[in-house]
């Protein structure tokens, strides 16, 4: 049997046999086509570098083609060897890893227990959005979604691998992840490579925009039977998906959206599936599981960060500090209600309230997620379909993004209250305590007094809704900060080094 190799960086053929650090190397080889190549054949690759040795599983991509993908973590020369039952032959070779291109900071990791940073040390302040099946809409709508994301502050997007059946989302996808049909039944042992190639294409598009792909592997809103395939098929699907997309540096794993509504699955099932990810993902991508009502046990060691939906009618991100203390992990509120006007309670809060919840999360040491569910635009709702954004929140998140970028280190921690009578403020402080951000939410004081002794602080008043910043210069000793007496105001203090 013949074999053919090629070098691919970010899904683009590279004839110089080079790939950038944290980019993607791909080799495609011809192999056996008899029987069921998805189950009867395996392909694996071993990659060696003076600082790294990694073994990865490959996958069958249809029409006799098998592929192995790899993300190199170091610069310099790598050697590889591809083998397996897919062929009687072994492929071997080498490639050179160059420095990362501009904007490539590597994969996101947990940093300082409660925060995130890219592998090169650059802080990642998560400003996420939910857009469940945007990649399964028309080509025109998908491109419009990418254009909207390009102009936004969002650096993470949650979306499903499988199609979704729910209110306002009853259309069929353009193709399906398995061979067969809903009417005649699916062959869960035979994947549809075209479906997954399209998913990869969109992950690559997001990567080019600097956006993390928070991939929801299972969910309960299903009329096709993909949510209850049985343990053996679930495991095979997880392994196939990991082999195909784990080498994209912007991938995060979300085992499930609203895991507790998948009634056929037990905690033992989720723990088994988490084990499949940990065993087969050689890069240690971020991992989470998302609730409808009860939180999962986020102390489990395989969980890297807490992906949460609010449980209380009124409280959500106000609970961030308590949950940090409980779980000792980053707190990401991926669902805190959406800006919109639909009939469901989770989809009809105002833009002002959603922005407020983002700021509450930030100053309490966590992160929040956005969604939009406005009717009246041909029933195309961002939360499920993508397209355009019509709400008031997204523009204000750009202002928050600007403020995030000024924080020294990786994020804020909640500061203990100064006095009992300052319960109208929440304060986040940087790790080195040189940066303080006070947020007043609904409260409307006309001034705030401070006393920092001989320390000097640069003071600014932020209007988080109007997106304005008013400098009050450098202050020292006892000083008063006049405030406009309106909602959604913050005070930023930056210490001046002597």
C-alpha cells in the first residue's frame, strides 16, 4: 500500500515542511478500506523532540485516508513515526517548528488557581458567548456569525458538536455526524467525515480570530438519538472527536451542556467519559461540565474550571467569591440569563442587567458569559443560530475588555470589605495589590472617601454603561472621590511606585 505525507499549519498546506509553535502538523496516509476502518483499524503517531515525546491517536477520514494531527509545544526539529493496523507500512520523517506567529500565544491554561493564561504567559480574560449550533446553519449565516465575532470582544464561544432540538431551533442540519438516517437508524460505528471536517473548518476559523472553541460534546436537546448512544458508542465518539480536533490550540472540552437533564447518564458515566478525555487528549486541554440545576462536583480532579449556570432566580455572579473558596478553581458563569425578550425566564433580561452581572463576576474574581435571544429577526436568535447581535450588552463588553487588559498579572481577587458600612461596593484587587477596582452595581453614592497614608494612587471613575473614564489624577493620604450618583459606576485605583 502506498502512503502520502503532507505538512499542514492551521489547515493550510505547507510545502516547506515547517509548522509554527502551537500550530498543527498533519500527515495523511492511505490504508485499508475493507471491513469498517473506523473500528477495525488504528493509526497512531509518535513525535519526539529534545524537550518532548508525545504519542497521539489518529483517525480514519474516509476514502482510504488516515490522518494524524499533532500540536508541537517547542521550537526546533521534531521527528515522527506513524504506525498501526491501518497499513503494513510505517511512515517516518521530521519537520521544523518555527516561532509562533503574531497573535499565537498557545493554548489557554489555568493560572494562579483562579484565572487563565495562554501558554506563553499572556493573560486570558474570558469574555464568552453561547451560540449552540451556529456551525450547522446556512453558509451565509455562518459567515455572518464570524464577521460579528470579528468585531466583538468575545474570546470564547460555546457550541455543540451535535445538532440541537429546542424552541426556536427546529431546522435540520445540512448533514449528520453518522451514517444512516433518523428514519432508518444510525450506524454509530461509522462516522461521517464530512460532518467533522466542517466542524474543524469552523474551529480553525475561530482560531484565526483568536477565539477559544468551548466544544459541548453532549447535550439533552435531541430528537436524533445522539444523546443516548450507549456507553460503547459514547466512548468511541469521544475518542474520534479528540483525535480529530485536540491538536487545535483553541479547543476546550465541555463534556455536556446541562448534564443533569441527560437522564440516561449517571455520575459513573460522566466520570468514565472524563477518563476517556484525560487518557486520549495528549495536550491537557481545559475540561468542564455544565449544569441545569445542581452543580456537578467541581472538586473532581479532572475538572479544570467550573462552567456554571445560575441556580437562583436573582443571584448569579454575586456568588463568585464563595464558589472560588469552595472549588479552588476558575469560576466561569457560562449561563447567567441572556439579553432578550423570549418567553423563557433565562432569555429576557436587559442589556444593563447582563453587563452588571459581567462586572460583578470580574470584581469578585471570576468570569461571565453572554447570550442573546431577541425575537423579531426572522426567528434567528444568536444564542442558537448566530448571525447578528442586536442587544446593548456586546458594545459594553468591549469596555470591560479594555479594563481587563490593564490589570497586572492574570486577574482580580475579591478584597475583604473595608468597613461594614461599605456594603454597597465590591472590590477586586490584583495579586500584587497595586490595582483596585471598586464596583457599585445598583448603588448610587455621590462620593467615596479613601485613606492610603503616604501611598500615591492614580484615580479614575468609570461609567460601565456609558463606557466613559474620568481621570482624577494622582491622590495621596485622605482623599474623596466624587461620584455621579447613578448606577453602574466603578472606581479604579492604580498605585504609583516611588
